[in-house]
């Protein structure tokens, strides 16, 4: 496999993730307009975050980080990969059914664990919404298994369409609720499991088309499943470190009225570049490195790692600068309408700027972690995650009296950089595939210089366009203009400084 194929696959996943984040943002804009940052909005956001948090822990995090390398190596070695996948499916169905029932019954305690500052109406609504939506964990976790099979076989488009489908169902549900006069909070809550069923049906059919047929059977304990469990156990924490840090942040924010919503809306904006670049790279890099290690291709592994890291930083660093510089215009133009006030804009923009500082760290997690999981080493990231979580909790609680709700965002960002530092130091003991090559070391400082130029241009342009950014219709065009100015400034500076060549991107587009 040529190194360029890695980038082509990243572009495929990133393109679909861009569509997903775009439709997800449209979903959140509608939610912000209909619900604002009041009790119903905060209750639903906490309730919806519960199955999503467990999904990222157990399905996308721990399970996939353990399952994908083992499944890829079985395919590469001509072993019974289909039988292994079938055993994993049956085991997951059994565990998830039990977990779904327990979680639904324990919802009051789960809500308290997520947002102990909630009381009265906010708490009661969160419990009701959570009991309705928690079954989503069953469907989406099985979707994660099927998506892992699809991506290992190179079917990235099918796996990447899944979140787009979810957002489209949400948008349709809100439109129907407005037309029919339904309660918006209950409508959103019931839509959650409906999207899970739709996503599972889509991925099940996609997997069936490439020869994988799954039914519901009695789980069979095998040596492979035992190894899978041993690897997945530590990865539960390591793969979900960002989610645990966000959980701590919600706890801190729950004591300030509206803060849970501010963090959630800011999270959606920085998740756009994180998803398009970071998640896409993590999705593609893990099976690629696993296959190369199985084949003993250290040089090919190094090329994949370096091009993945280079592409990630070339796209993420300018996004981080833009989020920090344009935080206020972004939140004002995109969110401020209906029940979302100018005070909400100011608070959300502060959180967004802080998250922007941490964005490169969150993306580098996705680049560095596959180096460990491709070797079926989940214990090292586990240890690093413990240190990162302790750092996050100490900062969030310790800075709360001085910084207020923004302490949660600062703690998430700083602990993210602590995690990157540990992953980097831990990778030093690995082989040549974990080393940066001359091209990467030459281009990184030039990428950073191009970002600095872009940041200065954006700051000046935003200052000059401040009056237009507050006009009813023209503010949308003004924000689009700012984004265009930033893109032109970055690529012009990057080309002039030798950070990259525009023909490289054109070539990637032709090969994609």
C-alpha cells in the first residue's frame, strides 16, 4: 500500500465528517433557537451526553481500539476474521442489553454523576429525557463494531455516513415537532433511539453486502475474545480520556446556570475541525499501521505516521488560531437568535477560544494513540490517561473559585496537552515508524509561521468588519468573508514560506 492511499482515505473520511459536522451544526443551531440555554436545553444535553459518553468509552474508544488491530491482522494473515467478528458481535449484544437496562433504571444516579449541580426542574427533566434516550448505547455500539469491519475493508464512505444520518433524522424531527406543535424536549429525546435504529440498519446492510452476516446468537467465550477483553479493559479509560475530562467539566459547569449549554455549544464548533481531521486520521491510521506491523513494513509505517501527523497539523493549527481569534464573531453569527442571547454569545465565545488552544492536542491524540494500539499496547495509554484525568480534575476544581465556569474549559485543554506529552515520550521507545522524518521536521515550523501570519490578518479583518458583523443579514456574508480571508492568507503564507505546495493538495484531490 502506498503512503498516499492513507491520505486519500483520510480525505474520504474527513469529507464525510465535514458533512456530518455541518449537518450536526445545523441541528445544534435549530436546538439553540428553539431551546436556548434554559432548563430544557441543559436537561436534554446532559441526557444525550450519557449514551454518547459510554459509546465513546466502550464502543469507539476501548472496543474499536482493541478490535480493529486484531481483526485487521486476522484478515492479513488469512485467519477466520468473520468468525472472530461474529463472536464479538454476540458478546456485545449480551453485555449491551444488560447495560442498557441497568443504565435506564439507574438514571437518577447517572444524572447526578454527570451534573450534581442540577436540582428541581433541570434534574427531573434530565432523568426523564435520559431514560427515554439511553437505549441509544445499544444500537450505536453495535454500529461501531460494524463500522470497524467496514473501515478495515476500506469501505470508509459507508462508515462515515452514519453520523450524517443521525443529524438528518434530528433535523427532520425538529421540523415536524414545530409543524405539529409537539413538546421539543420530548421530541428530541425520542429521536435519539430512533436514530440508533436507523444507523444500525444502514451499517448492518452495508456489512452484509461485503459478506458479513450477523444475527443474534448465544455468546461463545474464546481465546480471541479473552485477549480482546484484556486489551479493551485498559483502553476503556485511555480511549475515553477526553470524555472523562468533559464529564468533570460538566460537573463544574452544572453549578452555574447556563454553563452546561455554553460548553456544549462551544464543543460543537471545535468538534468540526477535530472530527474532520483528527477522527478521520485516527480512523484510517489504526488499521493501516496494524497491517504494516503485521507485514514487518517499518518504513511504510513511518511514512504513514509522518504524513498523517503532517496533514493533521497543517489543517488543525490554522483552525485552532481561527477559533481563538474569531470566537466572538463565530458564536454571535451562528448562534445568537431566538432564545440565545448576547450574554450567551460572550460566555460561549470564551469557552470556544479556550478549546481552540487545546484543539491541536486533541488531534495529536488521534495521531499518537494508534502507535500504541497497533501493537496491542493499551496499558501505556491507560497510565497516561490516569495522569491526565487527575490533572484535569485538580485544575477544574482548583481554578473554579478564580475563573468560574471557564475553569472547566481550561482544565480540559491543559490536560489534553499533558496527555500529548506523555504519548510522545512513550513513543520514543518504539521503532523507526514512530520517528519524525526530515520532511516533517522541516515543514512544521513553517506551518506555525503561516498560522501566525493568518492570525494577524484575521484579527485585523475582524476588527475592520465589526459593524457589519452585527447587521441582520450582512453578518452571514461578513463571517463567510472572514473565513475566506483566513483561508487565502494561510495558504498564501504557507506556500511562500515552503510549509506546503498547493500542487500537493491538487494532487491529493485528483487521487482521492
